[in-house]
């Protein structure tokens, strides 16, 4: 293949090998992060998840990008909004947000052919103590996983670090969904598991770009998908939280592409 387009490892993982590649993913992820920053001001009791979707869709268009999720496998929205015990892929609708609800908002935009994918947690009104602890453990788990991203480590090192931390805090890691390669396509190898054995899996190389997006439950890890074929919920109705960063492996570590310019990645910051 054309070396300018990168190469693919024996595990099917694309290597993005130019600064222009990293510039492309940076630009797409910056738009994603900007919209996630801006929507924070709209999360409050009394609004609907469709109100948030309408704002997000408008900003995606105004910023000159395209939603990666509208039309993806029949999905018709620019965001997934997962409330309380919804683990992921919550469909925006007429559900009214109540005081104390926690939400994960996940969006992916396409800019100049590059996909910027990220999600983070939000709180409507007053945060309960158990929800606060869940959100903090989930955020910390993400960053502990990112600490393992460096050439020579393995994807198993990432999952093991996340699982060990979460279970050490008496919570559970969802196993039914995972992170993924991203770049000029929405979903690509590898599957980035948030549990596993240290030293297992493909070896990390400079130029790999992927998401890490642990989903953590207060109760058991088991999930089920509702009749809409999208919405995944905890089987035991326990609260669930998720944070997602898009990262790239560098010569001596990693770059996080989806940091918040306004320091609003965590719901109690900013």
C-alpha cells in the first residue's frame, strides 16, 4: 500500500505515520471536545435528552463538520445520551432529566475525513454521593489505562490496569463493549478491552490511534440491549458511568486528542 497512507500491522491495526495524520485527528477531536464543553451549560433538570441532541446537531453543522452517527447502521442522531443505568448508546428522546441524574454524552464528528470520538459524564442538579464516587472511579480508571499507553506495552496492559483499579474499588467493568481504533474510519481494529491480562494482546507501536472508554457499574457488569437494538442498560439497574478519550501512541508515550480546552472533561471541574 501507499506508505503515505500508513501501514497495517499483522493484527490489522493501522499505523498513522506522519505529522499531517496527527494534525488531522487533532482537528477533528478538537471540534468534538468543543461541543462537549459547550453542551455542559445546557444540562439541567427539566430539559429533555432531545433538547441536548438538538443543540449538539446544530453545533456540529455550525462548526463545519458532519456527524458520524447520523445514518450509521440506521442510527438517526448526532449523539448518544445515556442516563443513570443506561450503559451506552442511549437514544435521545422526550425523557425529562431530573435532579441528580447523571448522563454520558457521546459524539463523533467527521472533519476533513478524520473522525473525532469522545464522551464524558454530566450531572443535572445535585450530585449524590454514590454517583460522585462512581464518576470519579470511572474517570480515574480511564486515566490509569492511558498511563499504560506507550510503545512496547500491550493492549492487555491497558485493560488489566483498568480492571484492577475498578474492582479494587468494589465496582465492575462492563465487558460487552470496548474501545476501538479510529482515524480515517469510525471503528477499526483493535478492540480495546477494559479488562484482561497484563502482557497479552497486540504490542503498542508509535502511530496507533484508538479510543479508551471504560464503562463502570456500581453493581454487576452484566448488560442487556433493549428492544430498540441500541440502548444498553445494566441488568441489575445499577448506575453506570463512562469516560472516553481518543489517544495516539507517540515515540515515548501518548497524546490525548480529546482534552477539554475549558477544563470541563470532568463534571465537577470548570
